[in-house]
C-alpha cells in the first residue's frame, strides 16, 4: 500500500460521507475508490446516484478537480458520477472507464462499506 492510500483514506471516506448527505441527485448507491496506488497521487472516485441526470450517451465521464485546502492531495480528484441506467448502458457498450474500475488491482468500496464491487455491479445491471 502506498503512502497516498494511507494519507488519503480518511479524506476520501469523509468526502463520501458528505456526498451521502447531498440529495440533489437522489441517494448515493455506490462509491468506489479505485486505482488507489497510482504514482501521480490522484484520487479516483466512482459514484452512482439514484437520480443522477442521464444524458443518454451510455458513456461515463470523469470530472477533474485540483488539490484544494478542503481536499489537499498531490494529484487531482478524478470523479466519475453516473446513474444506474447510464451504468447499465456503459456496461453493455464496454465503457473504458468502467473496465478500468473493474480491473483496478487496488480498489475499495467505500459505500456501502465492505460491499463487493462485482456483486453490486451485477445487481445494478438488472
């Protein structure tokens, strides 16, 4: 485990806790911190919200945010947000971001805590 995983762990969990309280896009269903041990010190976070607006493209998009006083880090926060329906489309199309998440050798399901990513994604794909 890299120094960044240890350094960022509490910050990532706190960020997800804050996202749990935001209801604008419906309930947070899944939060995964993936590719945790990267050389750049980026935080890669994947979140699925119950009612996140679906542009109907079936392609996941990642938004990047630089380090800030509220969330200090060496690299960037790379946040991929989607809805269950867009997630299903992305899975059907073999989306590259989804594949990189699924194939990440170093990931943690932050919410629901202790969840199994494969099982959760299978259930969301129904």
